[in-house]
């Protein structure tokens, strides 16, 4: 992926959704810090919905681009980095009770970024099928938690996410240069063997 991917940026609906998600992060942090659980739940639902819709709309309308992938990844990064702090402020009981899973997910989240940075001197933006599945699983589990629900769905979602994040490390180990919209490790491996 080009280090100047955002030079080709165009405003369209998918990019506007990614930008909205990025812009919501300070508000999410603020309302979580204030303990406004209902406002937070409404805002995070919009943010998570934008994460699901931006890529789908981009592919459906033929507006997928490298710049859009980079913006989407940066918005995802900001949102997912804010979530642990928001969760701590809104549900400290959950964080204390599930601390091992929270730490495991945090470490697994950071490792692919470190691997990508060490190999490519850039943040990767693969958008794998596993990453999409884990985003839906973790996002859904966190929505339940923020709404006052149980912690057990988070354990399942965290396990899915750890597997997806390990796949991203495997992809980084095989690729010669960063790439966007990589389906799976097996797709990369098959292309690498040609």
C-alpha cells in the first residue's frame, strides 16, 4: 500500500461513513467518561454500523479505493483503541471480571500492528474475512456489555478476534509489501506460490 494513499482521496458515501466513525471517537470518550451510558450506546451503535456499511457500500457501488481502505483502517484503529477506556468507565465490573480476556484481546490487537510496522514500516490494512467476522462478534458482544448484559459472549468474540489477528500476522509474514483487501491467509499463500 502506498504511503501516499490518501493523496487520491475522494469524498463519497463510504468515505463519509469512515470519516463519521473517526469523528465520533472524541464524543464517545467524552460521554463514556461522563457515564452517559444511553447516549454512549446510541453513538457507538452508529459508529459500529458505519464500520459495517462503509466497506459494503464501497464494494457495491464500485467506489472502493486504497484511500478509502486507509481511512477505514484509521477510523477502526481510533474506535477500537477508545473502546477499552470507554468500557472501563461504563462497566468497570465487566473489565475486572473479564480482565484476562480483555488483556488477551488487547495484546492480540497490538501484535499485528507491531508486525506490520516492523516489516513494512507502515500500518497494515488487510480487511480480511476473519477481521470482519471478529469486528462483528466483538462489536456485538460489547454492545451487549454496554447495555448491561453478560460477559460470556465477549469470551467467544475475543477468541474469534485472536484467531483473526493471528491470521493477520501470518499474512504479514508472507507478503512482500503491504496490501489492502486481502481475503484470507490462504488467498495470500496461493498467490505467493504462483
